[in-house]
C-alpha cells in the first residue's frame, strides 16, 4: 500500500471510530475523559453532585491494608427509584499513581488504563438497578506499602435517554498499610 492510501485509510477509520466512541459514552463513562490531565466529573453532564438523596460507598475496605493481600471490594450505589446506575473508580497514591492492582472478573464491568492508572467502570450490560440499588464487586490487590486513596464517582439515572433527572455521587476513602508492613524505610 502506498503511503497516501495508508493515510487516507487511517483518516477514514478515524471518521468511523469517532461517532462510535460518542455513542459508547451514552452507557459508559467516556474513555476520552479518563486520566488525570483529562479527568472530567460525571456531574459535568449528569447534574450537580449532592442533588440526589441516595448514597454511594465502597464496602469491604479494611481500615489498614495488609501488604500484597487481595481484598474483594464492592461499589454500592443506592437511590430509591433509580433505574440505571454507573460509576468510575480508581485507587491512587498521593501523587496520583496507580496504587495496588485492580483485578476484574465481572463481565458487566470494564477496565480502562489511562496515564498508568486503572479505571474500573460499568459496561453497557452493568447498569440496571433493582429499582433501588446496584453494586459491582472486584478484587483489589494491595501494594507493599504506602497510603492509597480510592475515589469513586457514580451516576444514578432514570433511563429516559437524557441526562436530565440523573443524579451524581462521589465517595473517597484513604487507607494505609497496616502494622507488619513490609514498606521501605525512607
Ligand atoms: C460528556 C458528557 C458525559 C460525561 C462526562 C458522563 N456521561 Fe454518562 N451519559 C452521557 C449521556 C449523553 C448519556 C445518555 C443520556 C442518559 O441516559 O442519561 C449518558 C448515560 C449514562 C448512563 C445511563 C443513564 C440512564 O439513565 O440510562 C450512566 C449509568 C452513565 N452515563 C454513567 C456515567 C458516569 C458514571 C460518568 C462519570 C464517571 C459519566 N456517565 C460521565 C454523557 C456523559
């Protein structure tokens, strides 16, 4: 293939890919907005945080983690009447690097890495609630030392095909390596 046709193929592929990416954002937090430099809150599109009367939490978090241990953690969003729900979670060190490892075995979740940080989020098939809540479970393998900040943003939606009437939530928790930590001395 000549160089010019490779270029025009690439341009054509991009033109096809862009609308697809835009449609995907209707069920997933848009990948375009992941990463620290490009991070955009769900509330930019889905309504002001604090407007809903529900609750977002991470269940199963230890108060201090054992180095290298795997913890099953559950993101839980509760809002009476919510029909759809979604979230985006990251575990980061104080300077924004990936902290520990996120292991996903749930086909209703998606993992996306941006700027070295793993973001876990709902997939198209993972947004139905039971009318009151939705939870998503994953495994987190603790790092060897340090402190870790989990941050989650979530959307409770009314499934009307518009961002009107949706509510956003955020939750964060910081934990540190517990006693017996094999952390490095500084
Ligand atoms: C750039 C705008 C934009 C951002 C940022 C965004 N979304 Fe959306 N999202 C949309 C649009 C548009 C829809 C389709 C309309 C709707 O259903 O609310 C949608 C739909 C959804 C739905 C289905 C809602 C329903 O009622 O059917 C969920 C769940 C969702 N988004 C989660 C998220 C989460 C979680 C984040 C943040 C991590 C996020 N979105 C960030 C634009 C956005």
